[in-house]
C-alpha cells in the first residue's frame, strides 16, 4: 500500500498530499496548477497582473484540465496596502479591479485565496469567508503573522529568506517554529481552530517536506522546484542550469556585474530561490509531487526509528 501523509492541511483543503504550488506569476500556469491538483496537491494560479477577464480565462482553462471537477485549486494575488497609511512606493497590482478579481475567484469556486503581498481588506476577507473560501497570507516575520492573524486569515504561509518570492531575511528553520508559536494564540474564523502554518523557502524534496512538518508546519508551499517542471509557464531558458553553475546565485560579484551591463529587460521576472542550486532535472509536476511525498515518508520513518522505549 502506498504511504500517504495526512495533516490538518490535507483535511482542510481536501487534498491527498500537503503540497501547495506557489502562485508564481506566469510560471504557475493553468497547465501547472492543474497538474499539481491532479497529482493530489493544490495547484495555485499566480494571478499577478491579470485583468478579471484574464483571470477567468486561466481558471477556466485550469478547471478544464482537472481529472475531477471536485479537485480544489487556489488563486494568488498581490494586495499591498494602498492609499492612506501606505508606503509611497506601494503599487496597486490589481489596477483598481480588486473587487472584480475577487468576484471571479468566488464564482469560479476556488478553495483557497492567497494574498502574496499585504493583507486583504476587511470587506474582501468577509466576501471570501462568506463564500467558504479559506484565506492564506504570506509572511516573512513573526510580527507579520500577528497582523495577518488579527485580520482573520485562516492560514499563514511563512516563507524564509531562502525563498525566491515575497519573503524577508529570516531563515526558514527559524521562521517556521516562531510563526507556529504565534498561530497558537489565534483561532481561524472559518474553522474555529488554531490557524495552520504552511512552510516555504528552500523546499524542494522529501527531506525539506519532512523537516517542515517536524517544525510544526501542516504543509509546504513550493515554488522554485516547480519552475523546473515540464508544465511550468516560464521559458525553457529559466528551467535550465545557468552557465555559472547551479549555485551561481551566491556569486554576488558576478551578479552585480551582470546587473550593470546593458541587456534586454523582461516584462515579468521569473524569480527563483536558493534551492535552485540543488535541482538537477526537469520533470512532470506529478513526478515532483510523488517524489517529495515518497522521500518525506522515508525520512519520517527513519526519524521514528530513532525513538526507543525507556526501560
């Protein structure tokens, strides 16, 4: 019998495996999100920069590729605070169409809404909860988790500094336990239970999945590993090893030189985390999910073997 990993997150989202596809702009395409959901995880659409019509189109495409209409999926938007009290550098990535984007999310039947930057405004939180949609917020510091949980989110995704997306400078191994401690002080508006914590940053295989679970997380949010997937919406160039070796991201001098040279800018950057340095193959999302689960099961069994009864 194939071993599965059941956590409060798999129960809450109705998924087989505690693995969530990070909502990476353009990379987390309908094909990739559908593949992850079909594999037993939760596929998330990266909705940054989409109009309501574009978001509806990509969700419709995702749903058409699901093996079952009951399989859940998520929608990820960036919602930095704008207006009074906001930083002058903050940008409205929804272009004034937040309410319309939320309407599309609700009417499309998403199971999870993810705010990649900023906390959803109160009226948005209410609309999502009234529609029985769970809300998850990305955080990079325990104090950010406090803000999000006070606002009423159901899940916090704590992303360590190793991550390639919206993160801070705190290492994943420090951040996850700290945010788990914060979450214990709150209750989810949707479940009435302690909000769940999802781990992100430097997660690419079964070892990092098992480690995250042992640190208190109920699941993982995986981005960079899925960049190197067959279905990823980024270019093939972004999936391949660079000319500078797999750990080229650590060569700061070379990075600085390249940034100062003239070149062709990208409309949408494909950001990756440090874990890119240990990824050595491109394969279907289904295989990535199954390999992660299989590896995590092996590690958890190994850890269990360290326990002995005290005589």
